[in-house]
C-alpha cells in the first residue's frame, strides 16, 4: 500500500467505505428528506400549528379537520381556542343540532386532551368550525362559521351561553 493510497482510504472513511457517486447519492437523499420533513412537522407542532390532514370522526358524518389550537392566557378570562375546518359545513349547517353535537364532541375528544397535554387550566374553551380556513378575527361573509363556548367541569366540556 502506498502513502497516496492510505491518504485516499482515510479520506473516504477507510478502505471498506466508498465515496458517493458523482452528483450525490440519490438513495441516501430520501433519508435526509424524510428526516427534514419529520423535523419540520415536529417543530410546527411544538409551535402550536397543529393542522390535521386526517378527517376527524363526528356525529354528523362530515369531514372535519383541525386547523389550530390557540392558548390565550392574557385574555380577561383564560381562553383556549380549538379551530376546525369542515368543507361540507354549508350543506350540514341546515341541521344546526348536528353541528352543535359535532362541536361538543370535538371539545371533549380533541380540545380537552390537548389542554391536559399542555398542563394548562383555561376558564373557557372556544370551539369554532368554519367552511374554509381563515385567519382568526377576519370577517368573511362567504364562509360559514359556528362558535361555541364551553367551561370545564369534571373533565367534561359544559356548553355556556356565548
């Protein structure tokens, strides 16, 4: 073995490892891509942007997706918002009772567990469902929206007059 051969082997990590082919190793790129995707999703979840691409099961049968959670501890009463999107809300909204049943279920099965995971104690939970994603506080007459306020008693959402 010559000195040049030893230097080249050491630079490549030893004689058993080979350098990446010209243009990079395409097979290993997917591992990097997957790692980056998981890292970005984890970071987004840690920052509160917890959108859900999977439809949640609700009594009305309409597809409902989590848009975001917002913790508002500085409000006059500590509020926790659970915002959802239901693209078929325009169709289902004619049966208001089923929409309210969906909202109560989402409060008990989605918002309450999130509050427990965050170890917070809000005075109110605000559950909202809209027919399209929109920024909080914006007015959009073309988008159907429902809001309900709940207090928490015995680990259950209790509807409150809003």
